[in-house]
C-alpha cells in the first residue's frame, strides 16, 4: 500500500503539460511589441504616412519636422512610423520617390489625352507646361517641392535613383523641344533651353499664391509667351467657359 502512495505523491509533484505551458504563455516576447491591427495594415498606413510627411516637410521643412509630428498627423503613436520606415530620412526619400512616379504617370496621361487631337510641337509644349504647373502647384502638390528643396537631406544613392526618375520625366520633353528648335521656334540649344525652362517653372513654388495670383491656365500661357516666339497665337485657340 505504501508504494502506490509514493507514486501518487510523485505524480502530484510532476508538473502537468498545461501547468508548464502557462508560464511560457505569459512570458513577454523580447524586442518590439506586437503590431496593432492598424500597424499591420501596412499599405494604407504607409500611404497616410507618406502623404502626411509630404505636407509637413513642405510646410515646416525636413529638419524642423519630427517623427512625432508625422505620427500625430495620422493618429499613430510616436514610434509607430518605424514599423513602416527605418528612419525619417527613409520617409523623406519615399515622399520624393512617390512624387516623381506620380508626376511621370500624370504627364503620360496628359500626353495620351492630347495625342487624340494630333497636336503639333507647340501645342504639346503647352500641354507639358500646364501639366507641370499642376504637378508643382495643383492639388496634392507637396511632393515635388519637397524633392526640389530637401535633396541635400537624402543619401547619394537615393539622389541617384531620383535622378533616373527625373530623367524619365524630362525625356518626354526632349522630342518636343527638338522639333521646336528645328522649326526655329526655340532659339536656344535644346539642352540649355530645357534647363532654363525647368528652372523657371520650378521656381514658381516659391512665389505662387492661388489666392492672390493667376490661375494655372494663365501661368501656362504666360510661360509659353516667355519661351516661344509665336505663343500668343495659342490664346485664340483656348476654350473659355461662359
């Protein structure tokens, strides 16, 4: 009778599987805490962060904008953006990259619409200039101005990647400017003309005020008059709404 009792006591002292599992389940994992449902929704939250960062970087500047500012703008905890981006610098590059890719897509769409009417080179340049003003100054236009004035804050590798995207964007202007040069409409060498045109257009982000200045259509017409000898003729073809 004593041996069975001894075995029973031994069994009582042996932890069960459930008992041994309980402490393990309560043990907190090392490292970062588990992501919340919102933080796991990488796609939507990432887009919100990039959009908010673009607005803040443009308004306050990269250096003056903290990660806490960006997180607060989208209703996140201050450390949550690091689930999506390694650093504030990585977020800055994402803003610039998104801006250039969006600009390329919008430019391609504008040219596709224009192609339906078989425009000449002069009309195509007006389309390119008007679209560029929309990219710089229209709705959701924080991205490119950030790229223009905060590029010193990204790495050389990131600048190289952005330069390729800029090259893709500007490549659509090259045949138009070449055609205008052959026609005698563009007097300056094409390369210099392209640099001067972009320099003039891009500077508009520093002074343009939609509440005080001209419309984007009027800006485009003024730019055409400045760059092209026969640009005033384009005003006669502009459609006015009553």
